[in-house]
C-alpha cells in the first residue's frame, strides 16, 4: 500500500515501503506536459506512518524506522536525503491518502505488461515464374532480349554450345541503341532503325 500526497493540482507524490527500501514517485501533469521521476532509498522498514510537510515550493518527508528518524526532501522531480537534525516546527503538514503505487514505477520490478504475442511466420514464397514483355523474357536465373541473353550460374545451363554457336556469338553484332541483333551486312537496325557502325 502506498501513501499519496498532493502538493497542488497535478503534482502528486507516491510513497511506499518495499522491504527495507523507500520508493518515491513524483508525477507532475499539466496542460500539454507530463513529468515523472522515481527513486528509492535504503531506509529500513517504517515503524510509523510517514509524515509530510510543505516546505517552500517542495515537500519534506519524515520517515520513522527502527534505526531512527530520516528526512527526505522533494523539490519538483528532484529527491534527496537530508543529513543532520531537521526540524518540522512551523512547517505545514500535508494530508495523505492511501492508494496503490503505480506498478510501472516499482523499483526492481517489471511493469504489469502482458507478454508479447509471437510473430507469425510468413508463408514460403511461390517460385518465380518466367516473365515476358515484348521480345524480352526473364526467367528466375536468366534474361533474354532478342538474341541476347544473360544468366546466373552458367553451370546450370542444360544445353551445350556447339562450335558453330560459339563462332556465331563471337562474330554476332548488336545494336548499340536497343541491343537487337544485327548482321554485318545491315546498315540499320531492323528493330529500332538506328544506324549500325561496323
């Protein structure tokens, strides 16, 4: 169970004793803004309900434990332990309420989040099909444009080239504009009409 102190509208302090730790959470909300800070101090278990006093623009907390009295100073979102004798005489006490400490701010504990759902595995992709556009054909591992062809993994080709094919490929000429095959006797490319240079 936590103790909640409201300094002013939108400015709350949550205080809780977790074993030997004193956990604090400051929550400041206003139009278009929200600030939150949390901290914990090794204080020992409380023996008396904590007291809070308004001190300037901040808050003075008096904790009574088996080891004695301890004072915490809270200014905005800054929290610190005060050393030496501190007097609360003349300080205005602040009423407190009991409530729950926000679970997302508990020291050393995970917030109450539900476990993430596993991401479903994607279905395997269908094998690529051959694609034809005009005189261009693309297979998964090769591409042909007219009489030109490119392929990956040359060892996978099933047909062997004959000596005549190799001679023809060595002497084969292609249009510099469209890549179409041209004969040595051609003056213009039959596919695009570009002048052929020999």
